[in-house]
C-alpha cells in the first residue's frame, strides 16, 4: 500500500502570509534544482515564521517525492512546538522521543521528528535505526550539536533554518556543512511590512570589569554571576523596570538559574508580580507559569535560556536583558521573544543592562548575513574590536596641563573600578568607593596648596577627573540616571570642600 504521509490540514492551522509563501516557493525551487544535492541554509529573523515555512516545505517534499524526511530539533520545547506545526501542516509524523527505543512501524511513516541527542544515542547503538532518509530539516541550525549525526545521512539533502547563520562555535563555521545560503527579509523589512513589532531600546551602562570569556566565545556564567547576583545590580534592574516597563508584560533574561531566582526574590520582596522559570521546572509548573504570564497584564517572568527558543507569547511588551553576551544569536533570540505583532501591539521595549546594544548593535540594525556566512571570522573580529573600543572609552588620562598644577604629586592613578569591586567582594557598601576617591583628591590638593582659597581653584581643574570617576562608579551600580549623577557630583564637591576648609587655613 502506498503511504502518502499527508492528511487534510486542521481548521485551526495558521494561514500563511504572502512573504512566507514566497519563501516556500524559493526554497523548494532551490531543492528541485539542486543537482549536486548540496546542503542549504535558510535565514529569517525570529518571529518570521521559520517553523511554519519548513513544515510546509516538508509537506511539499512528501507530496512530490514520496520519500522519507527527518526533522531535527535540539530542545524538548522546540520538539513539542515543531510537532504542533507539523500537525497543522497535515503531515502524518512519527515522534522519536527518549521513550522510543525501536521503530518497528517506521515503514508506515514518511516523516520523523527527533531531538538530536536522542537520535544520536540511537544511531550510535544501531546505524540502521532510521533508514532511507532522503531529506533532513534542521531547526536552529547554528547549533553545532547537529553536526555529530550528519554523517549518518550522507545521501540526504540537509536544509538548515536559523535566524542567525553564524555558528555557535567560531572554529566550526556553518559554511563547512552548508553550501548555499538563502536570505529572507531583514528585521526592518518585516517591521515595515507589518509582520513584526518595532522596538525601542533603553540602555543602562553597566561596568563589566572582571568578565571572563569561555571556550564557546561568550562570557562565563560564573563571571556574569559575580556582577548580576549583587544587590546593586538587582536595584539597578528594578529601577530600570520601574522607569521603562512598569505595568508591561515583561520577560527578564539572566545568565544563570541562581541569578534568575535571586531576581525573583528581590522583586517579590518589593511587591512586584514575578515568577521564575527554568529547565528544571516540571511540565505542570511550566504550564502554570506560562498560563499566568498569558493571563496577567503586568506579569514578569524571569528565566535563563528556556524562553529563548520554543516559546511564543505574543502579548509580551518588554524584554529585559539582565546579562551581557557576546553571542549575536542569543542576543537576537532573547529580543525576538517580544517581536510578535498583534492588532493592538506594534511596538515593544528592550531594556539593555549588559551594554549589548553597544557591543552587537541595535536589534533592527542591518546585517549582511551573506558576508557573515562566508567570513564569520571577519565579522566576529569586528565585534570584538568594537568591544575593545568600548573598554577604551572608559579610560581617562589626566592632561599634562592639570598634572603641572600638582608639582608635589607623582601618583595620578586612581582606579574607581578596583575600589568598587574591593568593597563589593567584601560585602561592604560600595558608596564608600566615592569616599575613598574624595580622600585621594583631598590629599593631592592638600599636598599642593597652603590655604583654602587656593584649593578652590585646584578643585575646579579636577572637575573632569571627578566626573570621570563618578561615571565609572554609576556604571558599576544601580542609579544610572542623570539626576543621580548630578546628586553624586554635588555631594562629592561639597564633601571635598568641607574637608579642605577644615584642614587648611582660609588664606595665607
């Protein structure tokens, strides 16, 4: 008996947008004209409907060729989401979960859906576990975990789909496995056509001294935790939320479960409605939290990576990046959770507490994905150069003309960051770093003048250095507003004046 693998689409199936139909035609054309059977990768921004598109491509392939296809995901959440999309496309599919050890009925199916780790374990035990696959679709193809099983499907064409065709491992570029890149509309184009919500980004400078880079090229969790677990950062996060997102349905992305739980407790202690969600939550807890998010207008869900993929709640109005990242893919995935368009939602907010927009650009910025795909090293080098420039921008060198006003001093080095983190690591109030700075300026001025009136002029010539130190300080802690900076500057000068007035005679 001939197995079609196709059934009527359910009435609840999503209607394709015109641009999605165009992509399907284009990709399928590339597949049909692909005489060399080269692997293809398709790029489309998060929220553009990649899952719907490749589900329809799967249907068309089965209808035309009557050959077996395999769809791969890397997370259980995506597996469930993809299974629903395939069902909506009217495809009769065999789901390969960790409970499925054998497939005695595989001849009854033309479509198989599996997590990469599960299938890899099965294929290592038995290379014939899944036979005669002609076409493989890889969701979130930038992850390198899929590479480990490609050799089992040497005779199949592989179609990868991703929002960011940049490998998660810079040493393993995607061009090694995919020979053709098909580029979809840019984020700006999808916004202008009315398919994605536009975003307004609010940046809060955070001093990221001490961050370490791991083997994957991104900041290590432990070094991020040292910054984002601190009370000052929690306070900064809450201030930012109150200023720009209060009352909005919000997702907060953190670097670790520990940080996310700490954020939940801090917000809850302030009476702010918030729930934490991570991969250790059982199915019922996850369902309950997401239902609460859906039904609560001012709900906040704090998480790590569980909501970056396989999650869709269009009513989210604000994304808070409570972490720094060097990963362009992660950056776009996090923000993409807020980009879904609704009749009453054309805009959403991004609150950046990791200097990410400065490092990686605004979410809407144009990216030449073809150049990224072909020359990933060049692209990453450009990002890292930008990062270095950011760090250089924090440096201040006291002008020689100012140093000349202090002939009895030879040490002009004061590290506000060092003093801040020294107090921070000891669990002391970081505001004491400003007092230490004031004492440093007091001693410099006292060593170079004999009376209070002359000291006033020296205070004046030090104003740029004072402002620099205070900028470093507020980049390390919670109050980043202009008003708070002005308050610190005024208080700094008042204390410095008072100390000098007490220590020095009024005049000679």
